[in-house]
């Protein structure tokens, strides 16, 4: 961005400053650390100048918002036109209780819903399964059949709200339920807006709520791409997630590299299934973490946008600019929340949310102060929502697009993360792609090593966590936490029995048999799942059929 003569002049000026000003200051007051690093462990130089961005071409690498390579955002006006969607993640116990929480959040100004499902639902078991014992409704809402989904969205017009569902292995079933509920409300599928996570590769990498082996899982995902491109065109068919990769301990560059490598695998699979890239790529979305290092996080989002645009244009030859746009949801970092002095988490979340907004997120969930201890209370989730509303209305950060652009540090860090992420993508390509790299344990090992290094820094006090390894206070037992009543499991079992008693069981059997046949062949299974759901086949029954045909995934053993 600067000519050689100007750079030489700046270099001389910097050297003069170091000799006459800096060294004098260091002699009087030495810096407090031998080496300054980001949360990810990357070295941070004392000062960044035009020399650090000399090789960056403004037009090619930074450009303008709403224009390739989208470094500065995929919308020309960003938040001047509309604030990000304040999508608060919620769900616990029964559909009735979660429905009350959703209505409360909407009344308090939340502009999007985000459904948290309990563990049995996430791994395709009904609440009456032996493996569901003690887990029903604990980390999210229990959804066993269309009846639960009807209750969950009772009184919430699905043509007026955007809904995100954090569901992966059984994503096809929960999406089918959502479509069926909308139909009962008189809302056609083409009016629905929202997202299913539907990202199974990161489950193998970092989270663990997988069911089926890689190949049939990828088939289900591409079946959803195809079905929604025709039937639910405004739905985001996948949220390719770096969030859980970061929660497992990755660095910022690893989060970008491994997430985009997963994205490449999904695009490859869809193209191999016969889909044209520009028919499905505009409905791909991403999901990133907002960690503690504010400036590194802002740079991370900008790097991810630019890198994905290049990948879609150069690697997949996408012609539509919409196919090159990386749209993403952000959630503040659950792994940074502390059980010690939980009110400190309010400050952590505010800083992380600020990073997400400065980085140009499309939607945002802010964690609650008590989530290191339990599911959030109503008071805690209200503070978390108010954090976003204060950022949007009181800070002035929405007044201009990409306000940190042009900072020597931000631009240099954006480039550094992009280059490092691309190194990981190239390595994964050499191993045979993301699925193969997962099977080999490469990605898991890289994350594990980073997590270990981070923890060792905390143990050695090289990294301070306020209230944990420094500035501790004596605290009493936490009070006022949200507890899920164990009776929820029994209530769900009764619901399942009631559904099975009222439905047409012969019709259910026919629909499940038709689904089994479709799974054994090569047809798109989504229409068969939708038909089974409408007859009130349960989640466990539908996933059970697919387990019979597809089998179950076995995790690689890391040595």
C-alpha cells in the first residue's frame, strides 16, 4: 500500500525512534513480559507500522464492503441499515417451559430464536430409551415427536421469526418437524427462514454428538441441500461450525482453517452429488466463536471472509457473488466462563460480543454469567441480551462499516491468520480432505496440542484468568441456579406413550418402511422423513431406521 521510497523513509524514522525514544524509555521502565502473545499464542510485536502491511494490496485484499473479497463485510452498509440478529440460544426441560422462555426473549427484544436440544435428542434417542436416563431436558429441550415441536412453537408465527436449530446428526428429522409445524400454522415451506447446524464433521472433530458413519452422514447433508434448494429456498441448510473447534482448544487460525476445510468437504460432496455450486452455496452459513483476545478475534472474522471468498471463486469456480459470501453467526466463548466470581463473566461476554460486532457478524448469541454452573436463569439471560442491545444502541460502533479497517495491527493480523489457516487447509488437502484428516486423527491432535499448551500457560501463571489463578476471593456456594426437575424424564415418557396411542400406527409403519427402502437406495431421503414426521413417527424411530441401514460411527483412537 506504500511505495518503496516512502517505506524506506518510514524504516529510517522507526529506527531513529527506537534509538532515541524507545530505548530511553525501556531503560527507565522495562516492559513487563519477555514476550507478548495473543490468546492463540501468536507473537504480538511492540508496534505495527506501514511496513507490516506493505505487501497488502488494498483493492485486492481489503476492498469495499459488499464487494469481493468481502474482507470488510458482505453487506455494503452493514449495521447502518439493520443491526445483527440478536439470536439468544435457549431450550431446557420440556417444550412447554422452553416455549415460555422463547416468548419472554421475543418480548424483551430478541430478534431471532435459537433452539438448544437435550443430549438424547442430539444423538437420535427418544426420552424413553435406556441411554436417555438422567439426561432428558438437562442441556436443552427434549423433542421426541412432532407433538413436542408443535408445543415448542405454539403461539410463535414461523413466517415472522428466524429460527436456528443447533442439531447435527438428526438435523434432517428436526428440520422435517419444523416444516410440518409451519404447515399446520398455514405457513408454506418457502416462507421459512432460519438455519440448521447440520455440520457432522465438527462432531467427529470436537463435539461428539454423531450417529452415523461419514459417508451416509454426508449423504444426509447433501440431501438436505438439494431438498431445501427446491422446497425451502430461504433456509440456511448448514452452519459450518468453528465454534466447537475453538471450544475444544484450537487457536484462532486453526478455527478458521479447520472450519473452512470442513466447508470445502461439504461443497465437494454436494458437487459430486450433482448439484451446481451456485444453487446451494448461497445458503451455506458459518458459526464462529468469540474468544477473549478482542483484536485477534476481529482479525479472525475478516480473514475467514476473505479466505472463503477466494476458495469459492478460485477453487470451485462459483460465478455468483452470493456463493462467495461468508455469512456467520457468533456465540461468545463458553470455555472462557468461570465458576469462580461468575459476575466477571458479564465483562468477558461484553468484550467478546464487541469483537463479534467489530468483526461484522450477522447474528450473535451472548452467553449468560452463570453458564459455568448451570443453565442460565431468566435474570442472567436478560443481562446477556441487554449486553447486545447496549452495543447496538449506545456505543456508536454501528455508525460506520468495519471501523478497525486500516489499523496496521488489524490488517497485519488478518493477513497472518489467513495465511496460517491456508497452511492448515493445504495440509488437510494433502491428507485427502477433511473427512480423511479426521479419520487419521490429524485435526483432533492439532486441537489437543493447542488446548494442552493453553492450559499449561494458565497453570504456570503465564496466562492470567481473573478469579481463577489470580485475584481470587473466598466465595460461598452459588445460589439461585436453574435446576431441571428430574420428573421431566417421566413426563416425556408419558408424552411418547400418549402420541403412540393417538396416532395411526399402521401408517407410521408404512412410512418407516418407505424410509428404510429409500435409505437402502440412492433417493433423497428428506421427503420420506417429512412424511414419517407428519404421521408422528418419533425421532428415535426414524433415527433407528437409519441406524439399521447406515450403522454407527466409531471414533478414531488418538495415540
